[in-house]
C-alpha cells in the first residue's frame, strides 16, 4: 500500500472503531452497529466528495479505500469496517492481504459482504436469490462467489442499479424520479429470474430507498438489508477476539468525518439518523 508502508510506527494504543463508506450509505450500517454496541467509540468517515464509487474502476476504488483506511488507522482505529459493498468487493482483499501486513499486522479491516451472505441460506425457499447493487459490486461477482461458497445450490442473479446511489446522495430518494429507476431495476431483476424469492439490497445506500423498493417488489419476496446482520457479526467478532476488543475504546462517542463540506454532511446525516451530528471535514491523500 503506497503510503501505509511509509509508517514508521502506528500507535499500539486502543482507539475507536472506524466505519467507512463512500458517502451517507454507511450510516445505515453505523446506525445498527451503534444500537447493538453503544458502549464503543466510533469514527464514521464518508468520502462524500468522491462518491459514488460504484461506477469507478477497480484501481480507483482500491486507492480511495486505501486512503480512507490509512486515515482511520492514523486516527488510532485498530479495527475498521468497510460499510460499503463496492469497497468490500474491490479493495478489501488487497488491503487485508497486502497492505495490513506492511503497516501493522495486528490491525483489522472487515467487509460486509460475507456477514450479509451468511444469513440467506435460512431465508430463501426457492433457492433463487437476487442481488441489487452498484455496477462495481455486480461486476466483481463477489456476491455469487461468496454465496456459492456457503450454499452451492443457490442460483444468484445480479442487477446493477447505477442511479440509486446518486438519488440518495442528492436527496432525491423520495421524489417521483426515484420511482422510475427503482421500478425499472426490480422489474429487470425479476424478469431475468421469476423464481427469485429473496432480494439482497447489496449497497448500504439502498435502505434509504426502502419505501419505494417495497412498493415495487411483489408481496412474498423477502428483502434483505445489511445493517442488523453486520452489527451482529461485529458483536460476535469482538466476542471471539478479546485482544481486539481490548483495543477498542469504550466511551460511547462518535466522531463524524467527511471529505465534503461538513455542514452539508451534517444536514443529510441528521435526516438518516434522526438526530443532529457534529461533523469534521477531512482530506484524504
Ligand atoms: N454504499 C456503497 C455500497 O455499499 C457504494 C455507493 C457508491 O459510492 O456507489 O456499495
């Protein structure tokens, strides 16, 4: 990792848990984590100035994610959650296998695709699953690959929804324009496999569109959002890794950081979280 290997010494002290997304979407994951594990300290980082990641190349998503993890490590986070499917699909493996061993082998970066996939086996009856996600996540084939590892008999069909993240980031998710794009992709997905009985919303922005997604999804089809599964998986991870748990400070605080103007982020974040937040502007390099 350019940059991380330049570290002379990262702090060995306990620090907050880092939660990263390309923008606001990761707040849907943070919100559930915070509800389940309120005693920990957190730093939420949204790279709003460069969102969306979903249409960007592998190299660019990796480089942006690397910079974000680098920033969170420098703030003292020993554990970072990539609360972004696109970053989990395109950057997680390289960061885990190449970069962390170079900078500090004791630090951990966890993704959100595996914990999401673990729960689907109990939910689908038809064994046909749909995945709605960004173009980057769909093209990476991360969902079908992870699902097949655990449930080889399940059929997986993916549909990229490139307009959904911009609808959320621009606060257009409740308007009529959103209906057109939401319906179109759900119809496309179900026409490609009419046996689908379970749809994974494989992008952390999509729960913000949940009302419209429900409106255009036929009754009887299960919709899977990720927040609760990721939070439960993190709780379990901390229980199984007491040494890492001891390196996560417990003061109940959260620092929200964005690469965009802080005021703009604060207004939007308050809408998603239903409470006001203080925001710090940061630069990623
Ligand atoms: N929220 C992110 C995800 O889960 C990506 C959004 C984007 O930047 O395209 O994939």
